[in-house]
C-alpha cells in the first residue's frame, strides 16, 4: 500500500491522504482510436450526476420489492447520493414513516444514508420546493424527528469517527389520530379546475407577459 491523495472527490471536499492498494501493470495493449472513460468530480452537481440519477431510477423497482411501502424516492445531488434520501410512501398505519426509515437504513448501501425525509404518496419527491414545504409545515420536531446512529460513508468528514455517525429521519407525512394527533389534519388549499380554466382563458386580458 502507498499513501495517496488528497483527492478532490464527489463530496465537494478534498479527501485526506490514506494508504491504498497498489496495482502493478505488466502489460498494456491499445485499440485504434481509444476512448478513455473518466469523469470530473467536485462540488455537486458534476459529471457524475447522470450516473447517480441513472442508478437511482434503475434500483427503484428493486427497492420496491424490498420495501413495498415505497412509491418513489429521490437522492438529491446536493446530498452526494448517499447523504440524503427523500421517499414517498402509502401511509397505512401509525409510525409507518419510521418503519420505512429503519428499512432503508437496513438496505445494503442505503445504510449509509444520513438523512431520510418521508412524505405522503401525493408528494412529488423530485420537486424539492414541494418536499421542503411539507418538511417545514408538516413536522413537529419534538415528535416527528427520529435521531439514531449507524454506518456512514468512508468519505464522510462530518462524523466524529470514521465509518460511524449520527443519522436523522424526518416524518413529513400527514399525522393520524392513532399517532396521538387529535386536532384534525387540515386540507391543503387548492384552486378548483373551473377557476384555473377561467384564469387561463382570460390570461391575455390581464396584460401579463
């Protein structure tokens, strides 16, 4: 092993100098007009964004087989694909969101996830403004925040010890009476289709370009 680094990694930070295995190349051949495949990594989003998003979509059916409660999920580029997972579920019983959090933390490399945000199935997990609106408005942070510890990524610099650190799960779903919520969950404001059609029909009259 040789000491190598630091490297500018996909996390957006430089990794420390560490010992890594050495490969001794004894022979090399080359085809005509070769293409060397590589990507540039740095503070996201970078060239690895497509790889991360493709992996996210490819593994969705497999994740649903493992955790049937899941409708969809999103791994934001800002979370470097293993620090944050936004997941929508078909909520059916009390603390369903917490059950899904633990299932994700027990699912292979998803165990490295530091933050999980769980929303209802009618929320578009790829619309970060919609997710933020629910996480800011639907959460009582004294009751709906699950804090635990577990494995974290090798490159995570925030954890106080390598490979192990804190995690949080945010339950941004609508709360049920059986979860201790007795006030009656309010309905979301919405414009009726008739009003929307009327506004669209008269849009030119408003003089707004």
